[in-house]
């Protein structure tokens, strides 16, 4: 009731524009820089010691950085399938495992070709290929000097190259494309309102992805839970990814609207508290009724954030939830 009243009051005022500069300066560019630095450090670590145990800390640092920007499905990351090359998930058909097994069995020399790994299937690239190589018992026991070692070095170098190019393109062009919306020569965004819509859509789409995919995939159905479909379950990151995503989205929401959207931020805070209480890092507990209930409660919390954001932030900005690019339809 309170949110509906807030939305009604806001609807009577002239719609504001998103604080695009604040989102770019304080959220997008620092996030891109952190991911670029994290993946570069990971690639350098792989050259020094490619073994799984040695790389796990740098891998988690890079993945943490990715969670700060994984909701930004616009601009350079959308070019040439880069997003999928970084984060090929969900993977219901098990293509990552199949492709990695084939590469290792054949000892495909593509790992030895400079930049050649960029031509490999996205299923064997990026963070989720590394989740297998560094944590899965069938893959992670390789030794230095082995083909798997060279494969990990190729994956990390490719990932660092992707992240570096994405950051560079934000700095050299796409940030200005957002800033210059509506100006002559900008054919991507014909008005500042289009940028507001695009940024707000990133927020609502990501919240939907957290609820429906990051939680919905392992939940499956009551009769058939699917804990093995949890994101990054091998590294035990499934819940951490949800938490980091919510933290990043909370920051973005706080920057989008002025004044800060109190109801929306309160909904974020409730979800983050409930996530902190959930002692189930890989969502293995969904196989029990009690464990599933806890994850389902968090899912409902996240859906409540999205509702609050649409009614409060969206109404104040005069925009709607928009197209969900993560659905691919």
C-alpha cells in the first residue's frame, strides 16, 4: 500500500532523468576497472603457477569483480558475444564440460596460438570454464607443464584480453555515448530519456535474473530440485554471487534516482540480511523441504525489490521495466 502511494505521488510530478554521470563515474567505470585488473592478475598468476590450488584465490577475486558489473548487458560487453564468452551460464546441456573434455582429449593446439583461443566455443571460455578446471575433481588434478596447464593459461589470458578490451572501449567511447545522448552524431541513444530507460532496464533485468536463474535454476520444482544447476557450485560461489549481485544493484539503484529510493533500498537491505543468514553456499539444501523454503524466501525478497524499483524508481524516472535481454526472446 505504501509503495503504491509513493508511486502515485511520484507519477504526479514530472519524470526525472537518471543521474547518468554518477552511474558512469561511481559505478560502471570503477567496476570495469576492477574486473580488468582482476582478470589481468589472474592471467599473470597462471603464468607463474598454473595449478588449481594456486589459482583459486585470484580466480575468486576476478569473479567477485565480475559480479560488480555482470548486470551491465549493454555497450562493449554485448559486442561479438563477449558476455557469453565471459559467463556461459546457465548451461543446462553441459556444453562447458563436453567442450573442455574434447580439447583435453585431443590436446588441441589452439591453446598455443596467440589469441587463437578467442575462436574457441564460448562454452570453453571464461569464468565457468575455469570453475571446472580449478574445482572439478575430474579436471583440477593436472600438473604444471601438462596440456591442462596450458589450457588454463589460455583461458585466463583470453579472459584478461576480453576484460581489458571492454574497459578500454568504455573509456574511449561508450561512456561518452551515454553522456552525449540526443546530441548530433549519437545514433545509439537519440535522447537522454533513452539512456535512463536503458540503465533502469539493466537494474530490473538483473533482479529478475537473480531470482529466476541464480535461485530458480537450483530450485527447479518441489518434486525435482536441481542443485547441480546452481551457478558456480563447484567453487561454492552460488550464494556469494547472489549477494554480490544484490550489493552492486543496490549501489546502482541508489545512484539512478535523486533523492535515493528509500523503499527500494530498504527492500535490498532486507534481502541482503536474509542472504547473510542463509548458510547454504552452493544451494545444496534445496533438496530438502526446509532448505528449499529458505531459498524460496530469498527469491521472493528479490522479486519484492524489483517490484519496489519499478514502482518507486521507475515511476520517478518515467520509465518501465523494459525488454529483458537475458531471456533472449
